[in-house]
């Protein structure tokens, strides 16, 4: 009887330890611009095969792609399309427009957990964001209502030079829209360019409850506002900025959303850069699990 009780206690103890084991299990996918690096495979099928073979969980869509051809290639390779990059335009009267095809894409993505990363072309309200936010939030809310029955989510993408440039603004708009399928994005390279490195930790924590996606890449530390993209966007594992610290902080605080690999204008060989990035991500996963 004592032996049985002892064995049961040991099993329970091991079960508790196992259940508390930290796992970095978020979806990690390559941005669409990853196949615009030098020597990238030609054709969507070959590109999907490379992304799959290297071990990424998925590949993003893009406003300049043929969505349906890209989706077929990814489906054939057994890859997800976790996110698609799309713009919203607003004229001086507050009238909204999108590049044609967005609603058809949403319909086709029914129950496939698609996140629409929405970048904002709202130049007429750059100096009047109080009014611009009200108009933009109303329009995004209407899009969110259309997307909801299909299980699609809308995430507001902060981008240097756009109407929404910061994660803080992305969150503010998401709060104003106030729909269950609306969220924000934390865009590491754009944060470094627009706001600088100081205080990024608190900005991430502030945004975390609203985040659907965090874009990551290698980057350098320092006076990042003055740096060019060749220093702010590098393969994961390069640069002096501690990207692992960012991933760990998000995960330790309950983040379950997407991590997207930003590759804009990287001049390295496509396969070499992506291999280094996925190897770094796998190293992050091992490191995270090993830490107490």
C-alpha cells in the first residue's frame, strides 16, 4: 500500500512539473517579402516547398499577390496562411476603399484563422488624428463585422510613414473599434525606426492583451531612429538587438498569437537567410524550454 501511495505521489509530482514546462509553441511564419530576397525560388509552388522544407509553419499573403494561386500552393505544401497584408485607404471626406478582392478573400478563408494585417493610407488626416481615428475606427468596425461570420480577424499594422505608425496607435484604434475580432500588431523594426529602442519592453506589455501578431527579425541596437533598413531588418540571429528577450517577454506574459518573420529588403541569399532565421527560432524554442 505504501509503495502504491509513493508511486502515485511521484507520478503526480512529475505530472505537475510536466504541466508547468514552458513551451514556445506559437505559429512562426515567413512574411511574403521573404521570397523577394536574392536567389529566391521562382513560382509559388517552389516557394511554398522551400518554406515548408525549412520548417516554417506558414507563409503570408500580400496585397500584390494572386491570393487564390498562393493559397493553392500553400495548401498543396501543407502550409498555413496565417496572415495577409492589405491596405485601407481613406479620402478627405472619410470615404473608405480597399484594393479589390478583400471580401472575396475573407469569404474564401472561412474558418482558417486568417489575420488581415491592415496598413493605413489616410494621408488627409495625418495632422488631425482625433477626427481621423473616429472615421477610420468606424470603417474598420464595418469590415470586422463583415469578417466575423467567416472567422477572420483584423489587426491594425503600424508602419513608418503611414497613418498608424506605432503599436500604441494600433491598440488605440483597436479599442475604439471594440469588436471581438479586432486587434493590434507589434512591429519590431518599425518601432525601432519610429520610436527608438528605449522603453520597448513596456510598450510591448501595454499592447500585449490586444496583439494578434508580433513581427520579428534581427536588428541592431543603438540610435535606431537614425539607422537604415539594412541594420533594422536582418535575418533572425543577426544584429545586436536582443530579439529573444522580446519573444520571451511576450511568451512569459501569456502571448499566444503569431510571430511573423520580417525580411524586407534583405540582400542575402534567400535560402541562406531563411535557414539562419529558422535555425535561430528553433534555438529560441530550445532555450525557452530549458529555462526555469
